[in-house]
């Protein structure tokens, strides 16, 4: 079969085969890199930001309680009380903003996030009455309201801590998985490339030996024997359709001419 293929085509086929292996390795490498890149982006843009948001939610809830107790402590006429009221209103808006879009970042934690939102809304429902009582110098009423709000704030802090812990564990686990995937892919790519190179080298040696160097060496030997006067040898490869076949047919012409000359000399 190799004898029917031109030498240039044989070499070209080897180049194409080796190039195909290289392209395949590149495609595989790109696929793995894209997967790892996507998951790392998810970790940094979704999970990590969600962890930061829930941690800030916890801080906001605690600041709300702190602002109310500051207002109770300083009294309605102290400038620090108005600052505490303003800070509480700012924290409420910040807390509500932190909940915006977080469900999209953590679609598998929607239930916990909805529960946190309900808890935060309930805390807010006690904050304004407590502030109003503190501004009215009704410390007793403000303290009664906070006696109900404080356990809610504590419960909210516990929930955000539990969610944060779960998110951190999930992020660390996925990070370890991606690192292992990266190392495994690098090893696979390296081993695959080496295997492909070895297979390509063996294939090239076989093709050149069977289809190029081997036949040419046999022709060289036949030409040497013809030059030495040995005319009863068989010229191999004459039926091949490649360059070696053309050379073999040319050698056959020389052989035939030598035989004719030998016969002519004998008759003379």
C-alpha cells in the first residue's frame, strides 16, 4: 500500500498526523482551562462576594442594636443621639442593598437567604420604634423593644455565621478540586504529548523504513550487483507507483540493456 503513495504524500501524511495530535492536545487543554476559569470566576465573583455580603449583613444588624443603645445612653438632646439615628437609617439601607441580587450569586442557598431577609426585615420593624422611643426620652419603652430585638439580632448573627462557614467550606473544597483538576490535566496532557510524540516517531520510522529507505537501499544493492555483472537478480518495486517504483523501473531498463549487450557480445 505504501508503494502506491508518493514520498511527498507520505511525509505530508506524517506531518498532518502529528499536527492533528497537537491540535487535539490544544483543544483538550483549552477545554480544561475554560472549565477551570469558569469555576474560579464563579468562586471569586459569586461565592467570595456572597461571603463578604453576608459578613457585612451581620455587622449591619449588630450596628443597628449598637446605635439604639447609644441613643438611649446619650439622651434625646445630645448630638451623638442624632448621629446614632442617622447611622441606623444608613445601616438599614445598606442591609437592604446587600440582599439585592444575592440569590442569583447563591442559587443553591435561596432558602437560607430568604430566611435571613425575613429575619432582617423583622429586626428593622423594631429598630424605628426603639429609636422613636429613645428620641422621646422614653428609655424604658426603648429597652422593652430591644429586649425583643436583641434575640433576633443574635439569631441573625448565628444564621449568617452558619451560612458563611458553609460557603467558605464549599469554596475551599471547590478550590482544591480545581487545583487537583489542573494538576491532573497537566499530567495527562504531558503524558499524552509524550505518547503521541513516541507513536509519531515510531510511525515515521516504520513509514520511512518500509516505504522510502528500505526500498531505496534494496535498489542501491541491486544496482551495485548489476554493476558487478550479476544480471540474474530480481529488481524489486517495479510495480510501485511512487518515486521508488520509477527508480526501480529505470534500473530494470539498465538491467535489460545490460542483458542485451551481454547477448550481443556473446553472438559476436
